[in-house]
C-alpha cells in the first residue's frame, strides 16, 4: 500500500521516471546492480536486508546512485549513519507530499547544476544542499484532519480503478461518511483527486473521486 502511495506521489513530479520497485532490501540491491538508477528511495525497515545495510552495500559496491531515505526511524544513531553514508535527504514518516516533492525537486536542481557547471560557488551549493523555505501554512492539513488517516485513504484510492464515493471510503477506512468527504474534498483541492459527479435516476447526484492520472 505504501509503495503504491509513493508511486502516485512520484508520478506527479516532473523530471522523474520510476525504473523499478523492490519489496525487500535484497531485491533492491539487485535492481540497483541491473538498472544503475540515478536515485534510490530507501525505507529503513525492509525484510531480507534492512535499509541501512542496503545503503552500505550500495556504497561498498561503488554504485553511483544517490539516495533518499524514507523511514519511520527517528533515533539519532540511525539518522547519523544514514547521513554518514551519503544520503541526499532523510524523510521521516508520516510526511506530506509537499516534503517529498521538495526533496526531489531540490535533487533535480542539484543534478542539473552538476551536469551544466564545471565549478560551483558556495552560494549555489548552499542553495541546493541546506537552505529550505519555511513551510507554508497552506501545506498543513485543515483542522480535524490527520496524516495517518489521510495516508490510509490515499492507499485505498490508489488501488481503485473506478471512481469511489465518500461512503465507499468511509466503509473501508472506518470513519463517518462526513469525515471521509472532508478528506476527499481536501485532496481534490490539493490537486490529488478528480471529482466525478455521477447522476442516477431519482435523487441527488453522487460525488465520486479518482486519483488524477487514472481517469
């Protein structure tokens, strides 16, 4: 479910193409060997080989791939080791789409700069490595909405081929219909979902939603 949510996130960011997805660390290392990707997004908690061991293996085998860690691990020792092994960024779950978008756009800016320039100034390096804008208030969830529930709803929506209603979402997630509708309206406003108003015979039309790109 998390893979599919992240896939939907990544598909909305220009300049990137998903070349492979792995369900465990060992498979991830094999894909790095076969595909030679520019960038690898790695979770710390995976079967067969955890994320930190995967990062170490990538470095020991001298693969050129850059790394962004996406994980629930927040202890300083894990953070230190991940950054020590050259991760370009470290995103802690749960994170908002805007935070992932920021990390990837900053990475894309970095790649373009090193491809186009022979030398960097300190100011240019600082701009792509350390300086971040303050989060905008509009990026925060509206009052009463929670990130965990939002991620559950996104996971459900990403697996649906047909538009779904607030009632469908409420039944799956276990919330009230009015609550589910608030999340769906928020995601539509943020440009994640498309509204599909369906008219039946008798009665009011039904608002249904689908993840953009699946219509």
